[in-house]
C-alpha cells in the first residue's frame, strides 16, 4: 500500500494515478510486478519489502490514538464530482443552482484529529442519497451520519479537547446530542438563529447591533474586534461571540458569529480554536490539488475506497516530511517528485503509521 501511495505522489497528473490504482485494485488476479512497481514509484524492490514489513497493516485500530496528547476533532463534508450523467452508487445527484442541473458527486464526510499543528484524517464515510434506499431501509441523513461518527470516537476514548464544525451543522439535533458528553463545542452560528438572553428571545444578527463599539475587544493578532454574550440555544447554555474583521465592519455592524457551550473560555480563545477548522479546508484543497482527489469517473465503490485510502496515505507521508524538514506541504511534495529521497518515505511511515485508523 505504501508503495502505491508513493506512486500517486510521484506521478504528475490524475490519469497516471488512476492507471496504477486501477491495475492494483480491479477484481482480477493481475498485479504489478516488482519491476513495474519499481518503475512506477521509484522505490527499490528491497526498500519496498522493508517498508511493507515495517508498516505491516493498512488500517490501525482507533485505540492507538487513545491516551495520546489532547487534540481537536474537526468534521466536514467534501464533494468530489464524477463524470457522466447517469447516477450509480455511491454517487449522488447534487443540484447546481448556477447551471440549473444535477451533477454526479461523491459526498464524503471526513473526521480529522488536529494536534500540535498536524491534522490526521481518522475517518471517512459516504453520505448516500435517498434514491439508493429501499422502502424498508432507514434513510441516514447527513446530521445522523455526523453524530454517529463523532459519538463513535467519543465512546472509544479519543482524547478530544474540542469538537469544531461549521454553521451547516448548527442545529438542535447535533448540539443536544454532542453536549451530553461534556466536551467543548466550537461552531460558527448562523446569523438568523434565535437564542435566549436574560429571558428575552433575539436573533443573533440583532443581538450586538446596539452595543457601544468601544466595548469590543481588539485582537491584534487577527486584526479583528470581538464581543461575547452569555446565551441559551436549544436549552444549552453557552456564549455567542460576535466578530468584526475590521474597523469598517465594526462601524457597519457586519459580524460573523461563533458559539461555544464552554462558559469559562474567553472570546479570544474561542476564535483561536475555531481557526483550527480551516485546517480541514486546507486538507481538502491538498487532496484535490495534489493527491488526485479532484474528480472520479464513476468508478466502483471498492475502487473509490481504495483510491481515497491511497491518497490519504500519501498525505501522511508528505505532511510528515514537510514537518521534519520545516517546509510547506507543496515544497515537500515537489522534493519528493523531483529528488531521490526514498529513505524519507521509510522513516516517515514508521513515524506516522500509528495514526492510521480509518473507519470505512
């Protein structure tokens, strides 16, 4: 597996990666020979044997992360388009309002564990459209998939400090389900949401409109203005934080809002935690731009699973090398593609293999 992910990293272009993985994972007995492997990836046959032996497995048990350092759990969906107009499992018809038509898309939920500046994708799963369910089957919504996946990690003892998610998941079902675990939640709050403050119901967007501008705290690091207010949302006590990105937005009362169920945390700390959510957006961009997850060709379910795992294995390698060399992800990727640094693959996989705990 490591060897094939090496091929994905080294080959430039989507079709080379597709060609390699198709030959590996299609349901035939045909496999790449060691010489073909060497030619495709740049690893020697001996180094390939050593790497596979050292790594040992494709997936790691979630318990390997238990009792590790605390970290943030970040969740979001990624859409990957597919060519073709006929819809086949697990591709979903997603409506494009700009073109007034449906597109084939994979809708994949990723759960990532963020700790010490690194991000580790520990789960991916598919949201499947209702069109694929039989009448007697229970349809699983995006919210239900989101809750079940996060609860899985909580109940298995993952050392979670904060759960971070976007406003698309800000709803009663998710907030009440996750609040019962007494873990800090930090999420963006929609402007139209109604909450209770001092027994008065008010929309979030109107809650800070009459507050004196001088009472907002200026946070120099992000050049923004912040103000918090204790509230109740869906019978959950917490804080709403209003944030203006600049002085002009403050004067015009143009805010975006965060919510946390932690009453003891400062508004600055809440913003710092939420900023970690952008790491999953950067992760999605890296997968799509550099690791061949920009589009599929309506490939089979098994093929898609394997290919995503290969891209994630590649992500682990490049992230670890970038960290070890103190360079950007892109620069690490270019060095891997342009130079002969096979020994780094071996060392990096030994270091990062403990984080492989995909649950598909």
